[in-house]
C-alpha cells in the first residue's frame, strides 16, 4: 500500500508541475483514488502498427504500477470488444475505450469549477476513474455517469464499487443524458461530439455548465464550455484544444472505396489560394469543420507516390480533390456544395485577421442550431442548423 500511495503522490506532483492540477481538493482525490483499480483486466500499449496487451496478472507488480501511474492515455479496449486479457500477443485494432491521460482528466475537472453540493452528469464513463475523482469530493450520490458500451460500463461499475463509490452508473446512450436524475449543475463529456445534444442543455440548471469536445475529425477539435441561460439556450466559448474518441452514435464512417470514381466528374477546377496541407494544423482543421460540417479530410497516394488530398461530404455528395504541381495546388470540385470554396474563404479571412487562436471562437446552442463566431472578425460566423 505504501508503494501505491507513493505512486499516487508522484503522479499528483507531476500533474501540479505541468499546471494541470491546481485545486487542493482534486489533488487530495488524485492522491487517494487508485488509478490501477480502473485498468483491469489490462491495457494495450501502442507499438506503432500493433498493440501489445499488458495485464496486471501477467506483469511484474512494479512494472504494472509504473504503467498505471504514467501520465499517458492507456487503451483498454480495441474494436468495441477486445480487452488485454483476451489477447496473448500483439494485435492490430482500433481503440474504442481508454483511460485518458491524467493531465486531460484533471484539467477538464478543473475547468468545471466544481463546488460542494454540485450534481454532475458525466457522459462516457470509460474506466470510471474520472467519476471516482469527482465522487471523492462531491459524494457518490451527486455523480451520475453514463456509458454506452455495456461491457465497459460493467467493468467501470465494478471498479467504482471496489474503491468505495456506489455512484449512479448507467448503461445507455449518453447523448440522451439521464433525465431521471436531472437537473444537473454540471455536464461533462469524455467523448467528442459533432454537435452538443440539446438534451444536455435541457437537463442542466440555469447558470450550470456544459463541457464537451466538439468536432468530428481526430484532430482539430475544441473544448466547449457553455453556461446555460434562463431561456433554455447555452452560450460560451472554445476554451482550448481537446481530443477524445467520437461518441459512438455520432461517429463518422470513414470514406472508403474507389476515390477516383468519387471524383470522376468535377464541376469546376481552379488554382487553390492556399495549400490544403494547412488542414493538418489544429486551428485550420477546426475552422474547416465549422465552414463545412460533415466534410472529411482524406489523404491518399497516387501511383507514382505523389500525395493526393481530398475533402468529401458523403451526405451532400460533394468533393474537393487537390492535385499538387510543385509548390502550388489545383482544386477540382464536384457536387451541390463547393466545399473548398467555403473552407478557403474562412481560412483566408482568418489569416488576414492575424490567425486568432481557437480560444477566440464563441458558441451559442439553441434548440434549432449551433452558432459559432469570432468576435474580432465579424465576417467569421457559421450556423449549423439542426434538421
């Protein structure tokens, strides 16, 4: 137990030094709650092209604690079902559940501005570790956590019980919230959403806070912090970068198949005013998702090894194909929506305004739409209507 306590204190010190952990109550929670309890039956370590399974049962105790109290994200499930105890050797797969890096976990909890007596709804229980940290301060009866994956939810519930928190752990679609325990003072999502469900706004008290990562790309997503008003709307801003797995009900199906067939018939062709590789940067990627919601950025390779870049919006049956010619690019566009025209217009305006950071973006959610804008650039406004 001394070693466990020492590891928790060491991790807390690292998080303080990184500037993520600030509140004395949260430091006390980090130093008390056993993260390793929430990693059973094991984790997958990234080895590049494969994932190496590591379990507590088959690992030296000192090595297991070193892994458990690292400040890394630890993948706990692949492909929606595979856990480390079911894989005897390195495997290929897509992460579908994880224990998020502790700096992100405590940073988001700090951003909630929690106070004694607050009732919290967490969307995406995952391992249950973040719920346990909040239970330590607020009490188990004031935390409700919802997980869509029944196996993940069962493991999290068992871990929460093991550390002494019989909290409200629910298996279900978190995008619907949990109206039976509403209203809440705080809603926190540990997954990314294309849009913030209005159910979360409806289930939050006026003056309460909703905190969620918005965006549908693996990068270029932002952490939205909204305050709910008396009129049933919510307004706030993007407070920083954030990256989480997509909520399963809103997950985007990657574009696949014959890309040349998808781009065979273009309605226009012109020189691009800027390189599409700018979309590999965080803020331009975020702006692209505002300007062309539903679009996906796709990288491919031509037969001669030259790069091919695309924007696709399968729902709108539209595309933009980028062809490199030395240092310049040509864009071919097809379909009802000229995707690159919309994205490029926003990016040029943003650059001309001095390239303000992601925390300059404000957001208002109503029952009918999401509105984004940048105060100092009046022409940068986007409305995503809910149909």
